[in-house]
């Protein structure tokens, strides 16, 4: 009997220990979801580590971006990350409130450095996205676009039901091509029943059509902008290096965390505590490796120079780069040559005809004098 009592006591102790462990795990999970409202979402140190402070060349800047610039280094503008961090903290709370009220968010970013991050973070946060191409009228003409979405769903159902196997081969290939084309543009907004309540845009200079449609419909825009972008017309500005895939990934991850936390989930990028988080941008910039920073600046200058060359109108195949003025002058001279040749020929004929007349006139005079 004593042995049975001891076994019961041990079982009770073990059960109490497991209950304590489970309650501790639950409390730790709850603690990971509930955060201090005054705690910073992101720090300057994290933004500096991903190169968010590098702007464009000084000649490629928008003067209206002046308030967000810290200084210049080697011909490159340096963005003030103190302002960037504060804006992200404010935008995080605003996005969280929008989602808590049942709002939906649309991610937009079609450039190479942002396409993959937009896809990943939109799917993780359960939001809509456009990462391939922005079709004109996606928001302002959404009723017409919904017909193309219905067609996409119909073609996808054909593939599931095996209807393509019963079609002629040529027709099936054409339908599959149409399905792939529609999917590349509409896959991220296929389930969007109404207009979004907020929009997150990477590089509004490139996505100007999306920003213009959002302004018409009074949809708030959270935008990642660089020094070459005009911040006017954007509701919530996040100044940063929008050409760096690491920077775009971090900031989109933070904004996606706001959506996830608004839905009651756990965050992945926000509230990461590290040593030296309270240091401001000016002090943290002093600790950066100068050689590494010089290499990054040099690479940035090369990218901007390539972008400037690419922006120029390319010449036809086989043509060399030449000044437009010299080409125009040569063209004018080429047009003038036939007329000049005709004029010279007429002058030559007139002189040849006039010379014999003068020669014949002199002998006539002498003969008349001789006869007299």
C-alpha cells in the first residue's frame, strides 16, 4: 500500500511539472505576441546593416527629398536613418490599426530587387500583391478587370478537370499561353473582391500608375522612396535605399509583421533586441568600416552610371555614338551638294560661252581700223 501511495505522489508531481512547463510555454508564446507599445519596431543599427542609408548620385536627386538627406559621401547622398526608423515605427502602428479594423492591404513592387520580397511577404501576411506588371486601371477600372480574373479562374478549372486534353492540340496550347499570361499579372489579386484599404509601394517613381490610381480613390499609400523620387502625393514616406534587395526585404518584412500582428499572429522581423540599439545614426555611422563603405559606394556609382546610359535612346544597329549637331550638319551639307554642283556647272558653261565672244570681238575692231 505504501508503494502505491508513493507512485501516486510521483505521478501527481510529474503531472504538476508538465502543467507548469505547458503554462510557461503558453506564457512565453503570449509574451512573444504582446509587445511593449513604446518599444521600437526597428533600430538604426538594423537599417545600417542592410545598407538602407545609400542614396543615388548627387546629380540624380529630387530637391524635394532634401529633408530626408543626412550628408553626401563620394558623390552619393546619405539618407538620415533616424528619420527612416521613426517613420517605420509610425507606419507600423497605422497599418496594424487598419488591419485590426478588417482592412486589406495590397503590396506593389515590380522591379527586380523587390519582386521576390513582395511575393514572399504578401503571402506570409495574407495580403494581395502585384509583382510582375501593373495593368492600367487595376483599381480605377476594377469591374472590367474582374472579368479577366473570371477568365483566369475558368482556365484554371479547365486544367484541373482535364478539358485541355479533349481540345485540339493547337487550341490547347493557345489557351495555356493565355492562362500563363493572365496568371503572371493577376495571380496576386485573383481573390480581391473589393478595393484595398491600404497600399505598400516599392519605388513609386517606377510604380507611378499605381500611385496615381490610389490617389484618385483616396487609398493611403506607404511607399519606400529613394533620393531620386518626389515625395509629394505619398501619404506615408519611408526614405531608404529601394534598390537594395536586403533593405526592401527588411522593411517589407516589418510592414508585413504589422499586418500579421493586426490579425493576431506572431512577428518575424519586428522588436528584435540587440546591443547598441539606442545609438543614433550619427554615432553608428562612425563605427562603419570605411573600406567596406567605399566599396559599396563605388558599386552604387556604377549602378547609377549604368542607369543613366540605359536611359538614353539607343542608336540603331551598326551606328556609332556621335553628336547630334554634327550629324545634322552633315545631313544639311549632303542635301546642298547637288544644288551646288548644278550652280557650279552653270557658272562654268557661262564662262566658256563668254570667252570666245570676247576673242572674236577684238579682231573685228582691228579689221575695221585696217580697212579705214
